[in-house]
């Protein structure tokens, strides 16, 4: 019998102990810090309404001196890129981690349980398709297709009638207010314009386009950003200007769209009214169909309009990333004696964000009841868009 190497056995034993300790530490960290998507509270979740931005896209416009106009922009201006499709797919997978309990047990889509609404822009529709591919893939035993995917209906709104997502329905009163704000900016914007006079001149000289407002800077910023994301070399004049000097101006441009309370009602209130009504109907048990999942595919400006109206931009992002998402959660709760429900807001910063940030809801206690949430939004809720906008009444003569 060969001699026993005690040192070797002792070393092996120590290695096993260390490895076991490391595994235990990892598991403890996972349960304590990791899978917040599996907390006890989510077992009481009854309904979700999630607004998300589309994935990465091509530029929607170019400036006169743009060196990348002739670049091979596959699928054309504004189109969803392959990277953008993957971002949306990953967002869907991350959402599935948190909300799998609300999905049908057989994982098969039906319009009775899920409703998906998208801006009519193709990049939003395609992003919605990609999100659903990650969010609710079919089970292997009931998949009739040779790929792990199932068709899910994506509903769209005509841009001329859309007050929720693209928000392109005409509003004469809103347009009048916005134009006045460009001509006579708020004091902080006046100061911002004054401080950036030289920047405006520099951008005008190098782009060949008149750059004189934060809106002009925002549109140029977005073009440069999409070109940079396509791994194209930006012109030398952008050095030390993009993104540092331009980003604050672009952010201010977005918030100007919901500058006043009336503007917030028009650009944020329509969507929030839709959300609140669905939640209230769910609580009253008269939501028909009795769906659990509502998904909305929109744009960065959609998200900023709604988040600024909610006064939560300081907790999220002034310029939402691709595939960012804002989720409105409705929970059954024993905290309220009148069987009220609890509302939670959580934010996914991007498609890599597996564990979203729970937000503090302004003007609402914690936990925030549905009744108090609705009351806190009362000034924003919108019953009649055309009336609020003072749009002309259609001529109904026979």
C-alpha cells in the first residue's frame, strides 16, 4: 500500500472548503442582492403596463455638410438596426425574469390576456416584435414553428390620430404655446442660449445648417449619436463639443415639450389617463377583456414627456437609452383596509438592466395606493383631447 500524502489530502480538503465557502457566498449574495425580480411582493402582482423605447436606429436626418450621408444605411433613415433588434429582444428577456408569473401557463399568446400597442413607426413595431420574442417564447412542447418564436399581434395607431405614443395628432393650442416658448424662452433657457451663443455659431459654420435653438442642437446631437454608434468617425470639429457641450442642450429641448401644466396634460396626460383607467377597471373587476399585460412601444420623446409629467425625470434619465422601459405595476395589497391596490413604478435603464430601479412616486405615500396615485394625477388626466386642444370641430354636413 503506497504511503498516504497527508499534505496533499489536507490541501485538497482546504480547497474544497474554500470552494464551498465561495459558492455559499455567491448564493447568499444572489438572494440578498441579485434576484430582486423574485421577491415575495411580486407574487401579488396583478397587472403591468410597460412603455419602452425602440432599439438602436439609423439617423432620421442629416445635416448639409454631413460626411456620412452616402453611408450604406441598411433599410434607410430611421430604421431599426440589427443591434437595436437585439437590444429589444434582451429587454424582453429581462422583463420575463420579473413578470413571468403573469404570462399564460402554456405560454401561448391570446388577445384576451395580452395587448401590445405600438407607434406606427416601423422601428417601434419591429422593436415590439423583438421584445415579444424575448418576453414570451413558446414552450417546446407546444411550438408549431421550427424556430423558438410565436407570432404576437402588434396593434398600431395612425400617426394622425395618435395621442399616446407618437403623439402626432394635431393640437393647435399646444403648437401655439410651444412656438411662443421658442420665441420667448423661460429664464433658464434664455440663460442657456446666451451662454452657448458661440457654440451655436460654431455648429452653424461646420454643419451648413442654421443652429439657433435647443431643438436644432437636439436634432444634430441625435444624428451624431447614431453615426457614432454605427462606428463612423465623426468630423474633427465635434471634438470637445460632442457629447459634452451638446447633451445639456438636447436634454433641455426634450423637457420643453412639457414645460407647462397644460403641455403636460396634452403630452403626458393622455397616456397616464389610459393607464389609470385600466388599473381602476382591474380593481373593480370590470376590465374587459381581463388582461394582465399591456405593452407600449414608443420613442424617447414619448418617455420624457410622460416621465416629466410624472415629475420622475430626476430618478430616471433625461435622455432615455435605447430599449429603456418604464413599468407601471398594480399589486394586490393587504396594506389598505378598503381593498385598494398598490401602484409601483420601476425603470429599466437599458437592455442590459436585469434588475430595474423602483421609483419613488411623487405626492403619494409608500406604499402608494391606486386611489392616491389617481388623485395625484388628477390635474394631468385628459378626458377630451380635441376639446383641450381647442381643435376645430369637423364639418359634419351631409
